[in-house]
């Protein structure tokens, strides 16, 4: 009611007919938004695959969409490199184990 009255007064001061203006207010469940709850919801949506990680950076870190996407691509690239390193280590470990097994088989055969 107070906000509607404020709009009426502003219209009167400007000489605008209030009847020509339609005011609609939809506050949802709450006027106040808890940032920590909102961050948590974003993270859950990212984990569920219904929101992209760059959206979090735009909303809460103040980055542009372009910058956020660029940073996320760099992060994903680093993760891929790390995975590649671990894969190489696993391959080497597996090769070593296979060589040991082959050596044991040869020793047993002799």
C-alpha cells in the first residue's frame, strides 16, 4: 500500500495521470534473499547438470559471461591435463606390473 501511494505522489508531482499507470508487485516468497542459500542452490543445480558452472561466477563473482566462460575453459583444460598425467602414471604402473608378471612366468618356466 505504501509503495503504491508513493507512485501516486510521484505521478502527481510530475503531472502524470496515475490511472494511466499499471503497478504490479510480486515479491515472491521473500523480499530478502539469503546469499549463502542462493549460492548453495546454484551449486546443487550445477551438480545436477541444470546450470553451467560459469553462471555461478557471473552471479557471485562479478565476472562477465565471456570472462567466466574463458576461466571455466582454462580450469577444465587444467583438469584434463591432470587427468592425462594420472592416466600416464597408471599406464606406466600397469606396464611395470605386466613386465613383472612376464618375468615371473619366464622364471617359473625355467
